[in-house]
């Protein structure tokens, strides 16, 4: 745990897959561009590459599989116990492929953020970059927002536009969007943990 302007700030990242945003956050913490500790990775998929990334950054991992619990609330209660054990103050969702229930959202109200690879409220869901590209939009982007009980929904903290170029393929567009994510998410987290420009409840 690290001290930060008199408050303790321990971050947990929740992720289910590749973990490039996890790595960007971990690098920013290591470089002291985020004045907090990356205290925990919560993962629901034992095959996710993010687990290896957490090991490389020496970040503790808890694997909590939804199928081991009868209800979503029981699944989240287990996660809640880990969050308490690791004294987590802020949750950053980064490709966590589950909608949180009112239980966890209520427990961490205004202290859960998410990154989404489109300009919300456009193109919600798990295929946002492809959906925007296939729709033919000329501008898409990245959104960081507080999480509520709905999917890809809640007060917007930051957005950055990405222009779709005429020569773009889905792959080239994805690369530029991810590059923006990896810069924007650590910046927003730093704003939140230092109490600048984010929800005062955090
Ligand atoms: C990112 O594009 C993020 O915006 C979305 O899921 C993707 C996760 O990618 N919510 P990664 O696992 O961080 O590489």
C-alpha cells in the first residue's frame, strides 16, 4: 500500500483476456505516473494472457470463475472478499467480460471505472471497434466512464476521438484505438487517485 495525499489508494484491475490495458496501467504505476499501487488482478478466465502479464509485473492474481458459483451475487461476494482482503479503493475494468450486479456496483459506487473502445453511447458491447468500422463512421474513439448497473453505461470521465482514415482496415483502426487506450486510461486513473477532475466521491 502506498500513501497518497493522506489516503490509501490500492487499485484492482478486472480483466478476462489479453491484458494490454492491464500492462499499460502496470507500466504507469511502475514509472510512478500513477500515484497508487496496483494491488490486484481479478480474472475470471484461467486461459487469459493477462494472468502471465500480472506475474511479469509481480501483481497478485485472484482467479474467480463464474461457473463455480450458483448466482452472480455469490460470484461477486467472493470477489468482494478479495477486494476487502487487498484493501482495494478503486476498480478499473479492462476487458472484463461481465456486467457487474448491483451488489458490487453498490459496494464500490463511483469507484469503478471502465474503458470502452468507442465514443459512448455509440457502439456499446463487445465488438465496438468492428461495429463502428463496419457502420462506416468517420470518427470513433475511446471512452472512460464510471460503471453503473448497465453495460457500458455511467457518467463519462474522458473521451478521445480517433479519426477513421480512408485507407484504414479493421486491424489498423484497432491498433490506433488501443494506442489511445493505453495512454488515456493511466492518465485518467492518475486524475482519479489524485482527486483532480474526477468524481469527488472517489
Ligand atoms: C479494450 O479494447 C477495452 O476498451 C475493452 O476491452 C479491450 C480489452 O483489451 N473494454 P485488453 O485485454 O486490455 O488488451
